C-alpha cells in the first residue's frame, strides 16, 4: 500500500475525455490499495487566456490580482477531476493550494514555498479518499492567494510528495519522459531511463521544457525522487534521483536549446572595483536571474560587460541597467532579444577531460559562431544566433553519440 503523488499537466486534463482518463488511471491505483494524492494544472491554454484577458484591460495588471485570477484555472480542474472520480465510484475530494497548506512568501506571481502543512490531506487519505489538489497555488502568511510561477504545478507536486513523505512521485505529462534532446529538433533523440537531479536541473534551466526548473531545484534540495512519464500510455518514464553509482560513466546526458534569451551589453562604464557588484545586485534585488556574463576590460579606464537574461525579463533588466549606468556616471547600453543558448549537460564532465574540446569542435564543424560561453561543473553553454540553434544542437548531439544506437 503505497502513498503516491501524481501530477497531471494541462494537456493531460485538457478536455472531458482526458479528465476521465486521469480518473481511470487514479482508480487503477486505488483498486490496488494505493493511497493517491493527485495534483492538477489548469487545462492547457487556460492560464495564458486568463493573462490575456487581464492584459486587455490593463497592460500592467497588479500581481496580487493576477494571482486571484490565475488561481481559478486550477480550481476548475480539481473540481472536475473529483467529479469524474465520483462517476467511477471512487471517493475523492478536491482541495485548493491554500487548503492543502502550501504556505508561501508574498511574492505574488512567483511566490516561494516556505512550508507545506498538508492541511487535512492525511485525514482525508486515512478516510479512504483520493485528494485532488490544485497545483500552482498557495497562500501567503498574510492569507493571500499566491501562485508559484509558470509551470508551478510541478513544484506543488514535488513539495507535497516531500511533505507527505510519499513513496512515489509521478509527473504525468504529454511526453514519454526526459530525452537526450528535443525530438522535434533532433530526430534521433533517445528517452533516458534515469538521470540525476543535478542534470535534470541544468537541463530544465537550459531550456528543456519538460519541468519547471524551480520544482527540480526543490527536489534536489530535499532529495525527492520522481518519475516523468506520459499520461497517454503505460510505458515507464524517466526516473530522476540523487546521483546513483555509474552515473559518471556517461559523459553527456543531454543537449538543451533555449531560444528565449536576451543579451544586454553595457559599454564604456568606469573600470573600477564594485561596478559589476552594483549592476548585478540591482538586478538581483529585482529578482532577475542573470545567466551568462562576460566582461572585457576596455581601454582608457572603461569597461564593457555583456550578460544574458530570460527574454521575459529583458525590459525590466534594461530599465535597471539604464539606472545603474546613470548612477555610475555614464556608459552605453545595447539590448538584443535574439539570442539562443545551447547547452550540453552531464555529471560525467566532472571526471572526464576533453568535453569542451569535443563540444566546441562540433560547433566549429557546423559553422556556428559563438557569442558567449559559460560552464558549470556539469554543463557547457554557448549563446548563439537562434537561426543556428537547432543545427548546433544536432551537431553536439551527434558528436557525443547521444542518438539511438
Ligand atoms: N497553469 C499554470 C501554468 O500554466 C501552472 C502549471 O500548469 O503548472 O503555468
Ligand atoms: Mg507544465
């Protein structure tokens, strides 16, 4: 008798038939005696539609009101899923994020989880019920409804699995698992049976859209093992867990492409200690995540710096940089919203030499011009022209023999 947390994404609950399928899947577990907590997203498209409706009324909607609005997407699906379960004769009850005790800070539209009390989930499970929980939403300590950032239902599921000490956490989605690359870009991409949380995190933050990066970060921190699998078939998916023995024998696990990057270049700022600190703390204070950074020491006491941010943060980052430049006493700003990032990820990099040589060799052979480079212990990323991104991904994928045997 296992305690299972299952999360179903927007496509998996996209219409009545699909909700019925979810209900059947959950029932199969109940019939085996498992206890099940189901976390659901809004139907696919609903969250975007709600955002558009708000923006049609006001281009800069208030974040608190946005959360009040966006939370209804998930509330529709929890009730419908519970209703579908009842039709199959399974006792089920829905709970909102606040009712499930997902306690967050007050950073509306991107709130962070502070605690998960679980509300009365345990009691409901003990009473033999399936509990359907709204993903993506929580409640601030001040009692306001919050949301956890786009794709945040993944985080709800991982956090609940952790808080309830679930035996299994399954993330059901519209793909079969985590692939070595996006199969739409790299046709011979392969599904991975297993990968480490570190690798998944690097892939998720490098543009692989399988899961919200923050949810993987949470899983890594609290050592939650989970499986990414399809809600449309019964094939085993990809297990993501803390590092297992032999994991380092594989050099590169996967290649990710992120075409949603923007580059900001600051030139002719004074070349003196503290300039980078001023700029990047101003960006950090506004919650902007800076990815790649390069600094060139300019001539005549001036410095030049380029960095990348997600395209959604481009305008805010531009405004903040402009302000900082003024404070520093002058400089120029250049912004390009047309940047792609291609990354190769693998824990094997830690213990093997020559990965960079092979990576850059593959890009050179494919005639890809590199604008920026960053590396971590288990990742190499380059910023390039988006028009070359797919070809670059295919070249790197082939160079490391990641394709189907
Ligand atoms: N409905 C929310 C979104 O689209 C959360 C989720 O689907 O995970 O971002
Ligand atoms: Mg999702």
